[in-house]
C-alpha cells in the first residue's frame, strides 16, 4: 500500500507481506544453494544471518518483495558476501557488512528512490540529502518486531497464537533438572525483538531453554544434524555429572530425548513471527546539518591545509577555505562539492577528502536510515503483556532450518564424492584384473579377446556381489576388499590414498572446470 508521509511516497508493508517474503526467500533454491555452498557450518550460519539482515534492510527501504530481487541478491551475496566478514576498516570506520552493502545493495536502493523523486543519477550533494530523507521515511515507517521459534510449534501457533501458559514438557524439564541439566533461562515472558540480524540468529537453534540445558560448551560438526548434535551433547553433559546416579541419568536421557525428538526431527523448520510497529514516523532527520558539520570543521581544514602545504598546492588550499566559508555563511554546498571533486581528481587516494562524502552517505543510510542494520534489535524491550498474543496480531514465516539445509547438502556432497571415489577404485581394480588376465597379449602387443569396457561389463561381480544374507543388497567382493587394503586405500592417511585423492580431484576438474572436490562446493 502506498501513502504519503512527511511529503515522501511510502510503500507500506504489512506483517503478512513481510512474513510471506521471508518464507519465500529462505525457501528459494538460490538462497538454499548460497547457504549450502558455504565453506563450513559456521560460515553458513553467518551467511544466513547476514543475508537475512540484508533482505530486511533492502525490502524495508524499497518495498520490493519480488522473487527476482531475492535471487539477484542471493547470487551476488554468494559471490561477494565474504566481504561482510572483513574487520573494521580503521581508515573509514566502516564494518565489513557496511562496505558490502554500500558496494552491492545500496545502488539498488538509491535507484529506487531516484525514481520516486524524479532524480537522474549522478545526483548532486543537495539532491542526495533528499534521497537520504526519502530512504529514512520509507524504512522508519516499515518497522517490525519479531519472535523467533522452533517450527515444530507452527501448527499450534498459527491456530491459537502465543500463550506462555501453554508451556510444553514441564515434567521432562523437571526430570532433566534433577540430573543437573539446568540453565538460567527466564520463564514467564513472551519477548519480541526488533527485526534485525538477531531475529535470524534466534531462529536457528530454538528453543533456547533446551539449547542451554543440553549443548552448553559443545560445538556442532559440519556434517552433524541438529538432532544428532543435541543427542551427542546430551550424552556428553550427562557423562560429566559424576554426582548423579545412573537411574537419574537414564531418566533424564529419556526425558531429554522426548523433547529433542519433538523439536529436531529431520523435517525441522525455523519460524519467525512478525508484528508491525505502527507508530508513524513523520519528520525526517536533518541530514543537511550533518553534512555541513562533516565539511565545515576546523580539524578537516587543518588536515587539508597541511596536505596542500606539503604538496605546494596554494590554489587548492584557498579554494577549500572559500568553500568552507560559503558553506558556513549560506549553507550552500556548490563550492564545496566542486572543490572536493577537483581535490580528489588531483590527488586520488589522499585519505583526507577521498571517500569522505561517499562514506557520509553510506553511514547515514546504514546507521540512521535503515532499521537496526548495524546493530542487533533490542530483545528485551518488547514484552507482550500477559504473554498472550492472538493469531490475528502477527504473521508467521516458516522455512527449512538453514542448519539442516547446510548439513543435508554437505552430507549429500560427501556421499557423491565417496561414490566417485569408489568408482575410481573399482576402475583401478578391474584394470588390475584385466591386465593380469591378458598380460601375455598386452606384453606382446596382441589385441586381447575383449576390450576393457567389455571385460568390466561381463564381470560386474569383481567389486560388488549380491548377498542372500543381506536381503539381496550388494556387498563388497572379498577380493576387492583385500586389494584395497593391500594398496593402502582403506587408510585415509596413507600415501596411496593421498595419491588416489589427487587423481580424483584431477578427474573432478576435468568434469567441472574450476571446481575442487574438497571445497565443500559443487556446481
């Protein structure tokens, strides 16, 4: 819905539209592939949280809810998203995610608002102030609060809403507590968090109470599902409880498994509830005053004067002084804009005026205009009175848990790689048998009675045999097993196995140019 607020055109987004947007986004093949192709589980988790933050910033700033843009942003993030993990740029005072956003996302937002305002890039400094106000008004009138929860609760919450009095597994948690599986979790509150990176982080391993009881201090492996991780962590935690009786441990294990099975099945989902903040934001910030302050300070003048003195650039020094005087007296940016442009053209990468204006715009957007982009939303500021919220007061997004998306893809890649490794070993074994059978012919240069391919087709049992004891499933031929052991292929640390992996990678490269079978990524 479009409306006018404070003189600016605003595309209002409902809670239902925002929930539908994120449900679609994290169900898109492009987004799942982006998460799956991460180098590790921790990198995949970071990608999910950062990309969610970028999506909430982009759509709040533009009102664009299209699948096409989701795919476009996902493709770019997969290629360039590592920039988000860069450390603070001390020269520019910018976080990695701000640098990425400025280079890859903000141009789309600027283009959207140029169209709204009838501006044609490149815009002047004066026009850019209108752009900032337009972006700010769009974002601040599209603010949301979220509550992230485990997808196992989706049917109940969609039908009946939130109610803290309907606490599940009270007896099970009590049994776990008797075995020392306790946590500082505060019950009795229904908390909503401002839509931010935190909203996505909370959705990964909810419920937090179970997480704190079972997994504190344990790290999830890259190929470990949430269910397996929880069960392993539970056994580790119980094993450390030396003062707890065996009976109490067994009872706690049974109780905890019941909770784990409910929340973390193979179909585990993440869910985020969206509640719109309908407080109207009618007055934009005074970005003009901020920009004037940025370029009229005495410290900046001293830096420019010192630089010009060293470079013997008296005319440039005088031009900057006149531009500052005009800016202070009349508020006009004309001379300053011209002076800065000429200064940076004459002295590129000067680290005084270079990037100063661009970084002012970027910081204004990411730190002022957008909602909680650089900072996580406040999780303690929105307690729902009585802990009850009816279904009509919020909307819900449900999607496959990104952790299981990553782990499932990683396991499939390993299965595929193992299959191709087995194919390579079987090929070598068959060639070994073939050369032994036709050694005389091959040594004399005579043509064997059958080609290698014909031999393999006629002797499929060389490597795997059907087993009556194993319900007709295939098992390794004992001769093949002995050969692998003799070659050292059964030992991942042996030199023969390492050479096998090299040959496997070479074959992978031939089949997928530029791909490596150990990168965790397949094309």
